[in-house]
C-alpha cells in the first residue's frame, strides 16, 4: 500500500523538475543572445575609457623592457 502523501510529493517534484527544465532551456536561448544587449553600453563613457587605459598600463607593466625582449 502506498502512502498518498508520498504520491503527492512525487507529483510535486515531477512538476518542479519540468519547470526547472523549461526555465533552463529558456535561459539558454536568451543567454546566447545576451551579448546583443550589452554591446556598446560603455561607448563614449570616459570612466570606462579610463578604466580600460589603466588596465592596459597595468598589463604592460608586466612585460619585459628594453634589452630583455628576445629577438624575433
């Protein structure tokens, strides 16, 4: 004999799994197009330009200078 409470819980879990699967497939489709919403967001933004320049300078500070560069 099966407990009706267990059957209700199983049914609720099955519905929840279906909802999660549906949400996941929807978010994957939206995620593949997400880049289209953010391209150009920082265009003509002086704060972003400054952050980009500072990041470039920081990365270049790790490069060897002068004679340390091996000939090509």
